[in-house]
């Protein structure tokens, strides 16, 4: 199934049309808060170009003028996976690569708990 160009880290191994899991969406949402303003601006710019319907301003009087909500559930799979790879990369750079180490540690801890049972 021929691919075109680079789609980010790991994009070639994923089915870019399959909807992302709830776990992946939740992790992505949490990582958005860890981005710098420039990186978050890039994410918003991509969403505004590809699927502007996911960007929602809070109701009048309910928040700041500059707030924006992202409906992660409404992002199309291809855009989601591309942005997920970008966000993951930016968060890892910001944390000095510790993000992946933490995830591996969690997995190892889960394996150890399963073995004890």
C-alpha cells in the first residue's frame, strides 16, 4: 500500500484511516497542555486548515477571549495521527526524552504486578 512522503514518526506502521483509541486521544489531549506556545500554535494552525470544525470558542461570558477548545473526538484520523506524532516529539524534546522512559517504566511495573498474581 504505497505511501507518500513523511507522515511523522511511526506513521508508516499505523493505518492512518483507523480511528484512534480513546487512550491515545486522552494522552494526546494531556500532552497539548505541555506544549510551548509556538508548538501549540502550530497544532492550532494545522487544525484550522484541515478541520476547522474542531476548534470551538467557549460560550460568551464563560471564559477568556483568547481561549479555544479543541474537540479531539472530531479530528479526522489522518490529521490526528500526524499531530499526535508532532506533539509526542515536541513533548519528548521539552522533557529531555523522559516521556518515553516514563511510559516504559509504567509498562514494566504493570508486567511485574501481573507476574506476582
